[in-house]
C-alpha cells in the first residue's frame, strides 16, 4: 500500500470510528436530516451490519450483488425500527444518487429475502395465489431506510443532487412519470447553516470549515478560552492533511484535550519563521511567502490560493519550500 492509499485508509477508519459513536451519529442526523429536531436518541441506536449484499432472483435470473456501507444504525421506536445509513465522501461522485439508490434498494431486497425465508422456515401457508407468487403476505411491511451522504472535500460539491440530474433532458410528459431519487447531502464547506449540539461534532465541522476557508480569526475567537478533545483534533488534522499541527497539539495536550488556539499560534509562527528565512535567502516578498506557506501547510488547495495570489507568487513560495528541503 503506497503512502497516498495508506493516508486515505487511515482517514476512512478515523471517520467511520467517529461516526459510529451514537452521540455523534444522532447529532449529525438531527441537525441535518431532521432540521434540528431531536428525533434520534443515542440510547435508541444500535449498530447494524454494513454488508448490504443481496441476491436478486426471478424465474430465469439469479444474481448476487456485493456492497458494503460506511456506517449503518437501527433506530428503535417501540416494536418497529428505521434504518439509517451514512456514506462518507472526500471527493464528488458523479453517480452518487444512483449509488445511494442502489444501497437502499439492496437493503430492501435483503429484508424482502429475509421475510420470504422466514415464511419458508415457519412453513406458512399463503391465503392467495398472489401471496404465493410474491413469497410474502399482503400484510408484510418493510422498514424505511434513510441514507445521508457526508462530503468533507475542500471544494463545494459540483455533482448531481438527485437521480433526475443524471438524466438527459426530459420533456414534461416524461418527467411527470419519472421516479426521482433525492440525495441527502451534507457538505462541511456550507455547514454553518446547521446547529450541532454535540461539542465534538460542532468542533469537527467548525474547525475544518474555517481551515478550508482560511478563516483562522474565527478559530482564534471561538477556541480562545476552551480546549478541543485530542481525538477530535487528530481527526481534523487527518482530514485537512496538516500533520504538523497535530504534532503541536500533542505537545499542548492536557488531560486528553488540547489548547487549539495556542497550537495554531505556534504553528503559524513556525510557518512565518520558515517563510522569512526562505524569503530572505531567495530575495522575495517574505509577507507573501509567509501567507502562502501557511495556507499550503494548512492543506489549502492551490486553486484556492490562486484566488488571492498570482501564479508567480505561488511558484516563488513553492520554490522557497523546495530550497529549504
């Protein structure tokens, strides 16, 4: 496994571990899917198998489809339950509505097959030819599945938000009968419209969003007087690809938390010091070098940097970094 694949794997594991926590999972769904209403209760959530593989059968057709989801929970509500799935994306997927529709459909097919199997085991007799043909009773019911897609990329999602977005242009008389499928999408970059009550979830969204937006003043203001959980900070540094900041956080750890504000000040001071030394050595504008190096160290993309600085400024800063190495 090369370094890029290893880093991606580590991010995936860290993210899945974080969102498997019932407190985190419930707050995410309540804030985004249920518009702030406290519908999900952490103590009512249980982990489900992420394997949604199923077999599609008909008289002359039999095919097994293998799929695995990122995180799946069951929400108990009396004797019934709902199924909640979370898919985590770091890049735009241009077939995401189709992908989530497939996951949901496989979940329903799996439950359908389980119900049929149970009828067989119980040796149930059907009351009509239609029930016999279907393999289930007329009164059998499935459990609803809700899938949420969490996109943590550093640019806005530019893919489809529903199945209709993936279709060729449809005339109105066709569109009327087309069965669309909506994508429940949450983006970190525009997450300031949500209200999160869990502190860890709020920290993950706020800090990552502000780092992506190069808005360090907001981070200083919010975290001047309170610390951040060290595991949460490790997740943030992993997602934003700023390992040096994590090293400084570990140095500032006290009782499982870290002074985020102090760590960032030290981090920026190191970047500025490195920028001054490299700028003086090459005889270039050290103020621009400081700023660009800080942005690069914080994982800001070159495209975002070029909205504030020229291509020449970026090339000089990269040359300064290369010269130091």
